C-alpha cells in the first residue's frame, strides 16, 4: 500500500546512505560519466555503490552545478573532439582497470519533439561508441530517447561497439513503472565483453521491471500526490503542450508527464482542451485561470527524483534545461543496481 509521501522518503533514505552503504569493489566498480549534465546518472550510480571518478560535459552551468553537489570532480571537455576526449580519458589508463563508461549523448536530433534530421548532436553518439571501442571498459551504459533506435547513426554506433567485442542489448524503460512519479521513457544500450554477464544484466532488468509492473498494476502508478504528500502541490497545474491536439492541464492524482527543458506559464489566450475536462479535480465551469500555473523548478527537480538538497546553479531557464535534460536519478539507480547485483553474483 502506498503512503502519501512515503515513497519519496524511502528513496531519499537510499540516497542519504549513498555509496558508503553499498560500496562495490573489484571489476567494474569505477565509472566515468560522459555528457554528465548536472549529474542524474552519476547520482544514481553513486547511490548503487559505484565509485564515480569524474563527469565530463561541454556546458559550463551543468559542470558548476555538478561540482557543487558531488565530492568528485566534473570538468569541461568538448566530447565532439575525439582527439581531445581520447587524450583526457586516456589518463585513466594508468588505473589497474579502465573505468566503465556511462552517459547520455545529447539527443535533440533524435527527438520527436525536435523533428530534426541526423545532425551534430546525433553524431555525439558515434563519439561515445568510438571512445568505448578505444578504451574497452568492462561495461558501458548509453542513454537516449526511444526514437534514437529509428536512426541509422544510432544503430551504426551500436554496430561499432559490437565490432569492438561488446555483447549488448537495448531496452526502453518507463520511469513510472519503476517507481518515479513521472511518465518518461528512455532507451538504454548496455554492453559488456562477456555475453554471459550481458545476458544476466538483461535478465535482472526484465525480472525487476516485471516485478515493479505487477506492483503498479495492483496499486496504480505513483502519482505526484503519492510522491509529495498532501498540501504540497496545487490539485491542477499547467504544462505547455507541444501541439494543439494535446492537453495542457494535469492533476497531482496522476504521474507527471515527461519533464522537459522548457516550463512556460499558461497563456491568457489558452483555450481549454477537450481532455482538460477529464483531469481529476478540475471543473471548467469553476476554474480560476490566474491560479493555474506550471510547477516550480524545485518541484520539477524532485519529480526527476533529485533530492531536495540538490542545488541548481545558473539562470532560471538554465536550471529548467538542466533538469529537463537529466536522467531521473531513480531510473539511473535502477539500471546501476541491476548491473551491480549481476557483477557481484558472477564475480
């Protein structure tokens, strides 16, 4: 049975315990995060016990935010420049084992929202794959939008890692299924050089995902009301629709739609969408338009399952973009824990 606010408190206790409670040792226990952004994937892996050695990105506000929240260091690196990236990452070759590589190459050119052709950002996926092939880490995790699998450049990147000796799989995960209060689907490519380990990781993900799905079927999805509890949020809020055929109003009695990098107020000219009338707790006839607005940055951050104390730096629009770009921390933790449990069981 879900308790209002209890799921969030349980998750924050996992984050508070962090790596000290779950520390891994041995093969595959250290990672570097490419295209780290403000650190959603890093924080998830850290909570699962991995030693995150560094994050790398080419966006200064994200680097500054990352470094204000983590004990380890993130630094500016133009990952579009293969020679520079290889040179910097090559410094980790002095370790007894090259760290695993995790990361989410920018996905705007794969996004259905962006409606772009394959371009520079999409090519960063190729750079990620090339760095994996060069340094041969024990495992890799590459995150992207589900639509990426429909692009040739993405599939060629996977093929290049297979040619480099990796057994890999791809899987689309919905963050709402594994317990976040947000409907957000993401595509993960995960690979190791041992087919037995790769298969075991996939089996662990499927097994845990199916277990969560059974819980969601029995108890319903995790709503914003479940996550935050009573009295924190307005009953109804606005989220700017991409197109006229989508609604703009949502209820705290349902999971949040995907948190995006833009967060606009409701226009004075906004016309009620037919589906707005179906939103739980909303009455068109009694609606007080001025009281209906978007969720705050702080709430959006916590919907992305960052802890309350995680600080965001930069202008408001910069913070919105950082949060919209991030991997939900709980989703990163889910992936990391499946990998960690598999590595521990086979070593």
